[in-house]
C-alpha cells in the first residue's frame, strides 16, 4: 500500500477504522492523562499559576489519575476475559502484562513524586521542569511496556532515556552532577545508536517490524538455512547482539554498566531511586516481550534460537551479579554502593528471563510438554514479584539516603555511624530494606529470589548450564550479605562520633511516615504473598 | 546505467556506522562523540530506507527513518545542553577530564 492510498483511506473515513482509532485512544488514556498533566504544569507556569498552586500537585494528581485509570482497565479486563487487543494498527498491544507494568510504573511515579515533595529536591523555580521530565520519562516507560513493534521499542527507550539524562544533571551548579550527566548521555546515545543499527538489520532480513510476525518470518527465512556459514544467519546473530547492547545499557548489565555508578553518585538520590526501579522495570518488560515473541512457539529453528539466547543471557546474568556484588563490597559512598547493588539485582532478574527462554525452547518437546504449561509463566511470575518488592526496598533505601543528606550533607557510609541513637526510625527502616535486598526471610526480597531460583531450577532439566546459573545466584546472595549488613551495622551498632552532625526526625513527621510505609510494604510482601503473586501470574499468562 | 542494488546502500550504511563507532571511541571532545552518534543513527536510517525500497518491509522502513530523525534531534538538543552545563562547571568539554566520579 502506498502513501496516497493510505491517505485516501483515512480521508474517506472508513467507519470501522475510525472506531478502532477511537478505541485505541481510550485504551491509551493513562498515557494521555500523564501527558495532559505535563502540558498543564508548563501552562501553569506561563500564567504564574504555580505561585498559587505548587506544581507538584499537578504532577501528583496526574499520576494518581492515570493509576486509577489503569486499575479500572485491569478490572475491566478481568470482567470481560478479553483477548489481547492490538492498538494503533498494531504498534502497541493491550493485555494483562502491559496493564500490570503500566500500573506498576504509575504507582511508582506517585511514590517518587511524594518523595521529591518531602525532600524538596526541585525548588519552586525548577519544579515544572523536573516534574515534566519525570512524567515524560514514565510515559516513555509505559510505551516500552506495551510495545508491539520495533519502532515502538526504539521510541519508548528514547522517550525514557532522554529525560533521564536531563534529570541526572538536574543540579546545574554541581561539578559531579554535570559530569554524571555527560557520561550518561554519551554512553546512552552510543548504545541507542548501536541498537538502532541492529534493529535496521533485523527488520531488513525478516522483512517486518511487528513483534507478532517476527517468529513466523524467522521460521520462513531459516527453514532451509544451516549453521553459521550462512550469511543470513550471521547477520541475524549480529543484529541480535547489537539489540542486546541497547538492552544491556538500559539494564546496566556487564560490560555496559560503567555509566550506572557514576550517574547514581552524581545525580540526586531521588533520581537515582527513580532510575534504578523505573527504567529497569520497563526495560525488563520490553526484553521479555521481544524475546518471547522471537522465541514464538519454540519449534524448529526457533527452539535453537531460544535456547542459545537463553544461555547467553544466563552467562551475562552470572557475570553481572558477580561483578556487581564484588564491586559493591569496597564502596564508601552509599549511592555508589546502591548503584552496584542495582547492577547485581539486574543480574538476578535477568536469570528469570534466561530461565524463561530456556524453558520456552522445549515447549514443543513431548517429554517436557506437561510441565511447560506452568513453568514459563512461573518464571515470569518470579520476575514480576521481584520487581514489585524491589520497588519498595530500593525506593526505601534511596529515600533514607535523601533524608539523611538533607541534614548532614553527606552520603558517605562512615558518616552514618550510630544514627540509630538519633533517628531510630531511619536506622530500622534502612536495616529492613538492606535485609530484604540480601533476601533474608521473612522479608519480601526472599520470596522474589526464591521464585526466580525455583524457575532456574526447573530450567536445569533442559540444560546443565542452568546449574551454574543457580549456583552463582546462591553464592552471590552470600557475598551480598557482607556489604548490606555493613550498612545496617554502621547505623545500628556503631557509636555516633561526638563531632558528627546531628540528625533529627520526629517519628510522626511525614518523611518518617513515608519511610515507614515503604519499608512496611517490604515486610508485608514477605508475609502475605498470595494476592500479588496471583496478580503477577495472571499478568504472566497473557504472554503465553 | 544499471540499477543500484540493495547491497550498495547497505555498504554505505555500514561504512557510516563504522565511521560513527570509530568517532565515538576515539574522540575526546564531547561534541565529537555526539557527532559519531549522529553518524551511527544515519547509517541505520540509510539501511531502513533501502530495505523499505527493496524488501517486503514496505512503508514501515520509511516511517521508522522519519521518527529516528526526530528522535535524533531531540537527543542532540538534550546532549548539547548537558555538554554546555559540563563546560560551565569544568571549563572544558574533554570527556576524559570528567574523572571525579571513581571508585
């Protein structure tokens, strides 16, 4: 179909087509509401309305409204049991999985905005800029989680990345902040360029950019090609490698993790918390969507593709967790330590994706068929549960760092000595978050890890390499114990030096309540697992 | 004159890509690195348009190329603002001079 025909069709106003556009817009409502709140914020400054109503109220209301709409969509989906809907002529897809992630991201946005209000990181002058960047990044992440087309994949990643660069350098006068932003933008733009070149090769060889058609086209192209001698095979492998570079950058996987510690140390702690949870979650959603649609039904050439990419991701996961944990051990700055811990956690979550792909590769095999119906969704359930717990424990840790920074102007772990004597609330909540990051029962982090390790264990039936992944995961949990507990010990057991800056925080003040709420959720998710894991499993089933 | 085939276009795209990557890897000037990124993006764009002309990709390829041009402009705007901010604080845009964050 050429352009003229398309244009005529649009003008002639095909009723069915207009109805489908209208329906897409209704489904797209959460994103539209968020974008509307951005416009409102900027317009409010134009007429000096922000001097009467603080900008964060616009941002907060927009985020809450879009979260409520996503909840309504979830309820609607549960009522009607409808099949996944392709919106905007197949560019995006609307199913339980995308609803889950959009809900996750808008919920997270509400918490981040609340945190920035409590710590006061953007002053009144900069607030419209900051909140429009924040909401804009979340719109990009929501697009990532519902992408169904390689163009959407790239747009989503860019829309999430570009505001993140600007937010990292948000403290304009600080040398470190500007250095962090420059490193982030240089690495990020480079990775995005390489990824785009990979996408161009992949679309060219397969002749489509639609996720749902990737697997059938792959089958057709490689039906009678054999091995790596074939140029088409080599080209696809190259394209997949280049796309992996882009994902590895977003997920801060080794060897594309260099930006992460620098960006987190230079950026305000609030932005660090946002990047470590939001962009990771969205990138995992996108990675899972792309890999499951590439793996398709796992027959013939697809089985080989799925198995080898699963094992490759497993290898990356091993290196990433080990590196992250070892590097975190020697850090003195708490934000840098949390950045390395973020790298390590991305590795754990990647293990779930690796297990999923390895399990997918045998789904047409009769021996495994009985188990498969459950195992694939189980691996996904683990990933989703982990992400939810990770939201609270990481946000809690970064929030505490920000609150302490506001009083002592320091982010060195040594300056946290004996804080339990002055602010027991912060010390206890930090200890909860740290224990949960290690994965000690009965906190939420334990169940996240347990679900993921269980699905890796299932995958060991398919390939021996998954034993290595499982063993590394277990070993790393032990290594991580030392540096997480060091923070807890510094805060709770050591004595406060006499010359240290005093920290005060009333237990009933709103920052204290916020921190207690977030770390309370970590404990809650460790005790009452069923509701969330059921929702996660339900969302996971949408992909299979 | 014979028709110029798909391979010729892909070669141009690949050469642009390699130039861009070499530029990103060797330049110490921040603006130079960003120019390398533009080369890589445009190499990919040549690929997209060539594939849309010669393969079953169709209109998708050209649409993607248009979107990429817009995204590249947006990214360049933010990147230049960040480079300017770096210059204001460090009085240089040499990326190697950003070495305060280590550990």
